[in-house]
């Protein structure tokens, strides 16, 4: 029950972006916390618009955890593909923020 209350008020616990606060420019990670809040609330489209790499970072996190617990065949190739696609999405999103 406590987790339900915490997840419903998750947006009250977001950390500010120090790069944006100090330099006035968003960092490549800006939006990931809000995207997680949108995912928790079930708004998948808004999560994608906020931070598109969220859909590659979450599977990457779970895959790395599973690979640590169990040895998975071809894990290096899968990890490289997930990391590469995450980097492309993060940098693409970051570049598009300037336009």
C-alpha cells in the first residue's frame, strides 16, 4: 500500500538538473525522471516524447541484471545493440532539443 502512494506522488521527488540550473542548457539526461513518472502513470506516449531512450534503457538495465545472474549466450552482441541504440536516441534527442 505504501508503494502505491509513493508511486502516485513520484513527481514530488524529482531532482533538478544542475546543468540547466547553472549553465542554462539542458543535459543529455534531462527528461528521464519525468519519463519514468509518465511510465508509472501509464502514459507511454508522453514518456516517449519526454525521453525516447527510456524504451531502450529499461530493457538494457534488465538485460544487464539478468546477464549478471545467468550467463546469456551472445550477451555481448545484445548489450552492444541496446547500448548503441540508447546512445543514438539520447544524442538524437539532445540535438533536437536545440532546434
